[in-house]
C-alpha cells in the first residue's frame, strides 16, 4: 500500500503546486505573496514534483502564450496542430526549454512580472536533480513494492507533470462540455473535478483567465481555490480580485 500512498501524495501534491504556484500565481497572478513565501513555495514545488520539476518562469510564460495563441499554429500545445499526443508533448517540451533557457526572444507581455529564481531553477531543473529523484523513487519501490504490478506506477511518478499536461492540454481540448463560447476548443473535462484539483474546468478558465476559482456552476467544486481561500484568510496570500 505504501506505493499507492506515494502515488497519491505525489499526484495531488505535485498537481497542487502546479495549479496553485505555476498556473494561478506565476502565469495569471490571481494572488500575491511575500518573497519569502514565494521562495518557500519554489522549494515545496521541487519537493513534490521531484523529477518532474517545472520552472515558474518557463511554465508561466508558456502558459500565457497558450492563452494568447490557443488552437493556432503558435500555440505551444494544441490537438488541432499536432498529429498525436506524443508530438504535442514533444513540441511543448521544446518550447518550454527554449523559453526557460532564453534561447528565443519572447514578447514582454508574456514575461512581465513572471517570478524567476535562476539559481534555484538551475539546480532543480538539472539532470543531476532529476536523476537523484528518480533513483529515490526506485529505492522506495525496491523497499515497499509488494507485487510486480505496482512497478507500473513508477513511470507515472517519474513523468507525472507531463501526464498532467496531457490530460488538460490534449484531452480537455477534445472531450467534455462547455459553459462558455470561446475562440478555441477548451472544454470542461469533468463535471466534478476529483482528479485535477480544478484544472479540468478548462473551458471556464479560458473564458475567465484571471479568475482564481475555476469552478462556475454549482457542481464545479475547485479544491485548489478552497485551499487558497484558507491561505488568504491566514494572510499567506492575498487575492488580487
């Protein structure tokens, strides 16, 4: 059972910091926090994403580009312009790395106020960091896996952030329902988002990009927003609107 517990903790822990920090803070700045809290969140993101660590700067800039160019040839990830999910994710990886390593020139509107901690990103994004995390996962499985089928979860853990990306950037542009007519194919993947902590309300988000609560209808509970409200009351963050 320890393997299952690890999978659940890393799935929801990594996903929380992706949607809370990288998405709602770095990309959309729906709330503010102190520099100290920001740095603590960087470290927590690395601890929970591990081998999947994503830079707030690289993610934030790329996600802004996704909103600006959704479902066009300039979109970093779109089922409309990629033959299959693997090609889309490969292109996403290349765009992300080009941005993060500043190999391409990016319009200022995409980079304005996006947080960046260069020294930490270099360490957390390094090959050494990713290999160490992967080795730790393998050691955990060697210690606690009690059946062969549990090893099938290892690649999910190692590649968890890309898997999260596939679910939203591919499937939430193909399947689901819409609450709002928008200029792209974004859909709400699940009527009750038990899987993606609010990220599955993708159509809602594309309509109201700066809204901290991704849920709109009565049944669209956004667990990340619920946690954010608690953090806001505690003074850890402050909502912009």
